[in-house]
C-alpha cells in the first residue's frame, strides 16, 4: 500500500477558500466511498473532519466540505479562519479492512 | 466525553519490544475497533492495526509479523507491542477509536506519545 498523494502545502487569506487534493488509485480512493479527512494541530490529538467522502461529524463547521472524483478526493475549507491553520491528512479504505493515509498538507492562513 | 491516553516508555533499545498502553475513559469499549497509528518524525501517518473489542485483530501487512494489539475491557485499556524494533520504529504513537473496520471513521484520538528507539 502506497501513501495517498497530497500537496505539501496550501495557503489562503482569512475569508478565502482553500482546496486540498488527495490522489490515490482505483484500489483505494477510486474504489470505495470511504475517504476521511483529519485536522492535526501539532502536539494535539488529530480530529476527524470528514468521513465517507463528504459527511461531517457533529460539531464540525459546515465550512469544511469533502468530495471525490475518480481516484482523487478533495477537502475544501471555505471562509478560512486563523484556527484552520494545521496539518490535514486524508485516508481511504484500501481493502482487507486496511486504510491508507495521505502524505499530509500543511495549511497556512496568511 | 470519551478520552484516550497513551502510556509507556519513551525510549526502547534496538531489537527489544516496544510496549504501549491506551487507557479509555468516559465510555465503553464495546462495538469499536481499537486502533494504533504512528507518525515518524517529519513523515505522515501510518496505520498499524486494530483489535475489535471482542479480540479480533487486523494489522498493516508491512508490520504484521512484529505487531500485537490486544484489548482488556475489564480495565478499559488496549495495548500495542512491536517486537524487534529498529530506528525506523521511532515515531509518535497514537491510540484511537474507529467506528468501522477499515479505518474510515476514526473519531477519537489520543494526544500521542513519542517513542525513540536508541541504545
């Protein structure tokens, strides 16, 4: 299982939108609707932001949205806020009850 | 509010066994997949494996020969053992709760504990 590919960094000004891609293969992202996104502030516990491609857990602002097309999933953060500055990781089911994580993207709020 | 807390040695010698425990507070262990994930310095997340509350396990194929995950519901704890460690096992280790068997709904995480493999 190879890690899913994410851009190393992304940035935007407060109020703007930023979209992060997560590219896999037909054996993971493209084959299942089980893509998740996690927000990680260093030194803290990662937080689930999106599951099953586009579902938001209770308490996650609707500024966070997820989508998928083919072998690529995306996370969009609209109306960027200072507290959104963090590392973001995607993950996907990859068969045999195994998930694979993405390489991670550092989001900077300018 | 469910909380997870990792505990264990911060330094392990090469070739020895890494042992960590995760204590679950504020909730029951039933019906969840109790999971370990790690992050080597400067790298991304790596799924290690899980134990269902009933004891069924599943491991990352790349680590399967060296990893054991077990659950003790009487103590509200689950544990990780990684044998024959090398420097490549140096990482922050996270315990987590997964609502599904395939890692698609990891809704609770511990803060992580750093483990360094060094003599």
